[in-house]
C-alpha cells in the first residue's frame, strides 16, 4: 500500500453522544469506505465488537497478558491490508 496510514481515535466520554456518533459512522460505512476510511464495529448491543476494540479496552486496564498489544497491532495490520484502506476510525468511549 502506498501513502500515509492514519488512525483517528475518538475516545468519547460517557454520556456525550459517543454511541450516537458510532451508529452514524456505521450507517455511513459505504461512504466512509469509498473514501478509504474503515470503521471497525463496536456495537455491544449486537455483540459486534472488532478484536481491535477488545485489545484497546484490555490495554486501558493495563492488561497485556497473552500478548494483547501484539494482537492489537496485528489486527491493525490486517485492517490496513484491506484494499483501499488508508484511515482507520476508532470510536470507543471505554478507552
């Protein structure tokens, strides 16, 4: 892949509309993807949580047991390896 890779992190505080923003991002998945942006899902109510989000939460709690950091980095590499992906947008109020 050529070009810069970007990670946009939205660590929204609880009760500030983070979940609404996440739903908006997921509703706009096709438009985002057309612009090279991938937003890994974090829909707890639907049990659709990308492994990258699980790694971030584990790291917040200072738990690197079992190579959480390495798994997170590997997942990032997988996401960036998808065709056309230049930016990964992570919205997670639990980090």
